[in-house]
C-alpha cells in the first residue's frame, strides 16, 4: 500500500475529518497498489475444499443429486430454518423455476431497483413485470405502492431482499394473503439474514451462491420453502421432470447443482461465522470512517436481526458533497478502488423494458432518485479494516477537493475510468 501524509480538513458540518494530502486524479499516487473489488470471492479453507474434491473424484459422481449437493441442501435448510432446500445450478434458474412452480402468470409486481436477472426471470416465463417503487430507507418494495399496483391481472409479488433487508416481508405477506397472491422473494443478498426461528413470510425464496456472494459455490443457488407440494414439484423440475429412472411427471430442465459446486458451498458454509464476523468489523470501520464526511451517508442494518453485512451501501448527496456519485466512483477508479453504482439505471430503463414500458419511470420517483445516489464500497475477506480506514480517508480527501477533482475528471483520459465516464473500465 502507498503511505501518504494526512491533514485535517473542515467538513463544513462542525466536524473534522482526516483525509490524505494526495489524490490520484490530481496527480498523487493511488491509495492502493492492488485493486479493491466489490464482490471479490470469499475463499474458504483450501485444504478442506480439496479433501472434499478428493471424495468427489474418488466417488466418480460429479453431478445428478449426489451426496455433496444433498448435504449442502440439508445445511442451507437448517441455517435458514426452512423445511426444504432445493439446490440449483444458479439463482437465476432458481428464480425461473420457482416462478413457474408457484403458478405465477399474467402480471407480477417487482421492483425496478434490482439486478436485472430478477426481472428477466419473469419475462422469460412470459410474465409481464409491473414495476413498483421502493422505500427510500430500505430500498425494498414500498408496501403501499404495491397495494396500489394490484389489478385483476396480478397473480403474484416478486420481492427483493436487497442488501439483506428483510423488513418488508411481514407486511407483503399479509397483503399477498389478503389479495390471494403468491409471494416469492429474490433473496440473493440475504443468506443468513432475518429473524431466526420466525415462521416464513413468503411462499418461497431464492438464494444466490455466486462467487460474489457472502457464501459461494463457484456458481450456485437454492430455493427454500416450507410447502411440501411446492418442494416436490421443484425437485422434479430441476431434473427434467424425472420421477424415477424412466418416468417423467413434470415439465423440467437441467437446474441441478454439481458436486464440485456443492463441495465449495459446504466448505464456505463452514466459514460462515468467520466471514460474517469479518464483514461486521469492516462495516463498523466504515461507520467510523464515513462519519462526518459531508453528503455521504451509510445504510445501517437492524442489529437485532441476523445479518451477513455483505454490502456496504452508501448514498451521495451531490449538493452537500460537491461531486456527483458518478464523479466519485470515477475518481476512486484511479485510486484502484472498484466502487460500484448498483443498480443504475433501474431495470425499467434497460432493454427490453425501456422500449416495452417507456412511461414506467413516471411512477418510480424514489427508484429514479436512489439509482443516482447509491454507491457500493468493497468489503469481504480480502478487505481489512486498515483498508477501510485508508479508503474512507481518501474519499474524504476527494470530496474536500471537489472543484479540482471535477475539473481534472473532465480532462482525464485514463483507461481505468468506468465506461459510463468515457473510459474502458480497464483494471
């Protein structure tokens, strides 16, 4: 890491913030020699994983619902407090299968402020996504907005437990039951989040075990539910509809998790407490580092519930900060920091939905505003609390020099700048 002198700069709020004297966009050395990424894989114990891979190798069984995937399902169900877990090759396939198995048709209400796969999963099943606005505090579906979006064509709600927030589940569940709707959650961010032991407030939810997630299985997903009949249908559907050696009872696909993926997933699960503990240390360091930086706020989590602290979610107020979110993200690229703009733009502004529903943004004012402010910062096992302290100090320094940074960015032609800022995104 590069070490620089530090100074104290007035934040304009009556507080003092410590910041680095040098900023890369203004000619100083970058804050980090190596890239800091959002979503860099958390790598579990290599020797334990290799021992499991030796078992897979010796068994000669690489897929088709082998012992590793069955054990992975058992452990995920246990941690989640649900009766059934159906492991899948990835979360997107899991969403598509769950949507189909639940019998969702016609219109389904979904947030636009989510990863595009959530909405694609509906459209690929022939379902019309009805974009709904979000709560500005949690970034999850606004229950009142959902209530107003329900029509005679609505068959379900696809909620998103964004950043691991599960707070809207109970209200959405009550609304879904009142109106006879299916309720599915894209919980890609929310493994090991929420209140343990409380009855499920949905028909099913889908986790992601992609390499970027808190717990990873290279690629992988899982559907969890307490519904015995739904679980049985899903088990048929992930294996082409087979029920027995030659008997097909249901339309299906190849959605199974492989044995090597399950081996990685099991090894990752053994490190769950250590990963979450590390994420929480980083999060607390971010709280300390961001306090007093004008215009930059950090989303806090309900510490009375379980949380994986997988995402460090900030919002930047351009008027108070002196730079836009995009300008700060671009300046951080020259510090070798891959801060991200999740989710910008909202899904309603991406193809094919922008062409299909050109007026959708008119009913999504919170989504439109939040998508211009949110910035995700790096965390995970590859990031130390010292890295967090250095990063937040550098952010303070960049914002303290807003006019100079803005002018320098206009002239900068560095390939490391993100594509949305005229660069190649090279790193």
